[in-house]
C-alpha cells in the first residue's frame, strides 16, 4: 500500500471511530437527561408532599 492509501485508510478509520463515539456520547447524554429529569420530578414531588404535610 502506498503512503497516500495508508493515510486515506487511517483517516477513514478515524472518521468512523469519531462518528461511533459521537453517537455513543449523544445516547449517553440523552439517557442522563432523562435520568436527571426524573430525579428533578421526584424531588419536586417530595418537596410538594413535605410542604403539604407542614401546612396541614
């Protein structure tokens, strides 16, 4: 393989890896976003319940 071919091949491998890693990070961010939203919602419900208990 010539040097140019090797460089193109390595470049393509790098691009594929970067795309895969980017997709993994996107998916991870989506999962964490949902987890955070669930935690905030749960905490809000806890606060509301505690407030109701204190008031009456």
